[in-house]
């Protein structure tokens, strides 16, 4: 929703830029509870460790590829908008 709002200029970048810097700064703190939860669940995860790791790695790669492709799409579409057409 945020991406659509920013792309359509319904949400000005200036209105969310400061909050985005704050969220990026505190992002490491957001992962601590998840890591503690994994450590706490070690007994349950141990028997399925290999499938868990494979699923985690595959999903990470899929997210990285999808994010890269979407970013390339927006960069290319932005470049096409900036290049003036010759008549």
C-alpha cells in the first residue's frame, strides 16, 4: 500500500522519509525477539532443522530475486519517463 501511495504521489516522500530513517535505525531491535523465540523453540526445531534451513534459504533467495526484479522494473520505468521523446 505504501509503495502504491508513493508511486502515485498520493503520499509525498517527505511525509514518510523521517519515519523511514527511524525504522531503519531500530530494525536490529526488531529481530531480537524473533531470535530469542527461535532459541526458546530449539527443542521443537531440532528434529526439523534441515528442512527448516532449506525452506529459509530458498524463501530468502526468492524474496531477494523478487525484490531485485521489482526494483529493476521501477528503475527502468523511471528512466523511460525521464528520457524525452524526439518527435
